[in-house]
C-alpha cells in the first residue's frame, strides 16, 4: 500500500504592513518579501498625534486590527518601532502577533546567519530585543529557516525565571563573541604584517556589494536579489594593473534605522570598514532613494570611526537607467564616482584604476 505524502513546507505567513509614508512602505515591503511573507495589504497611514498606548489613536488602531482580521492576516508589521508596552497593547487588541521594524530585520538576520560568528551575533540581538518583551506573541516569519527564533523552553511561563535565563544567555554569548572578535583581530594583524592594503566594500543593502566582489576577484560569495543576502565579512585578493595586490572585504549591508541591538552585535564585523585603507561605497544607480541611501551609509561609517578613510563612490546598475543622460546626471551629483554595471561588466577596469589611484593618493568624495 503506497505511503501518503505529507507537505512539510512552512506555509507563508499572511501580513498586513503599516507605514507612515511611501518610501518607508516600499522598503518595508522589500523587508517583508525577503522573509517570504504573503502581504495581504500595505497600508500608509497618517498619524496626527502620537498616543502612548498604541503610538496612534485608539480608533485608528481598532480600524487596522479589524482590517487585518477581515483579510485573515497572521500578523501586523509596522515600519516604525513599538515600545514593549505598545506591542503588548496591540497584541491584546488584535489577539495575534504584532511586530515592529526592529523585529522584522532581526528575523531576516536570523534567517541569513550561516557562520558561527553571524549566528552568535544574531542570537545576541534576539535576546536583547526579547528581554523586555517576555509576554510578546513571537511568530517565526521565515520560510528559509526557522524554529529557533521565539521558541519556548522549560519554565518560560514564569517571567522572572525567563528574565534570569535570558540574562545568563546574553552573558554567555557576549563572551563567545569576544573570543571570535579576538580571532578576527589576529587575522587582521596577520594581514597587516603582509603589508597588503585593504579595501572595504560598503553600502546600502542590495546595492550589489557581493556581486562586485565576485566580479573583481572571481570569488563565489552568495548573491541574491534580496535584502541582507550577506552577513559575514568576506576577504579576497585582487591583482591591480600595476602589479600590486589589494585585499577586498565585503561587509554586511547598511539600512535606514538599523536596530541598535544589531549594530552592537555586529560591531566586530562592521568595524572591518574602519580598519580599511580605502572604502568602495556602492550605490544602486537605479534607485530613486539613492541620495538617502548615500547619506545613511556615510552616517554609519562616521559612527564606526571610518569617516576619514578615503572613499570611492561606485554607481552600480547603470544598465537599469533609461539613457546616458541619467548616468551623466548622477556623475555630476556624485563627482569622481565610478559608473559601472556588475551584471553587464561595464566600467570594471576603470574602477580598478580608481582603486589604484585611491590607494596611492587617497580620495574622499563626501
């Protein structure tokens, strides 16, 4: 008698998205799609005055909750941050999980963590987020990987026991990450003894950083047209035209309002940029928010202590622009930048020349 087959694939969670403006709505949709969510509605709302209970008026909160129920959503996801008490109030009202931007990004990082270092860092960020939210209705949104985030353990019905256990886990993870950070410092010191210059590739998530590393060095770093495809710093050698060798380091992508817990957890990885001799700042030339994304990355670099390192701005994806005038317009707005297309292999040799010159004399474009 033939065995009955069972579908073990996780069903995509149905989410109602809520944002305050069009740009935030577009980015929130990109984040939600990265986790494979089934978006039942993408709402843009106007909040006249923030109220402490829900972050908006009770009438608007009830309206959004009813719409989510009508559309049979499994959760509501907000582009803005919710305090622990606001999140609790929303879930009491709705009866199902309500997430904010921080938790959505943390879950994306959890679904992307492959190496031990990235996994440790994500776990730490999860616990820091979870500690003040022990009554939160956790929901695993990822179809790529799941089970760990928000899983329940013994004794988790008692808040004090939960709190003590999480604090112990945080302390343990911090010690493990400290050890991994020391190993990274040793590797960095070994590279410095070799006398090879280091060029860090930074930029907004999904700008094409890993694709650029692959195109220039022949590396095989994982690439996907989704946000935060790469979480770990990857270093490869690049031979320049003058015969010199440079180490290219791919870094985790930046994003507007990256959760503080993730900045703290991934600091050792992000700090690769602050130890570089030259920075390649990759921008998506076809993105209408290019100016905002440029400023986001410059701000994060400054926060990491990398604000004075020479920078070459790289305008990637020019193949997506309608005509040459758009490229010229971007080059006038970002002087001395390199216009390239990794996909079509346009401008890569010119970029290598920029790197050679940048390492020799230093180039700062911001």
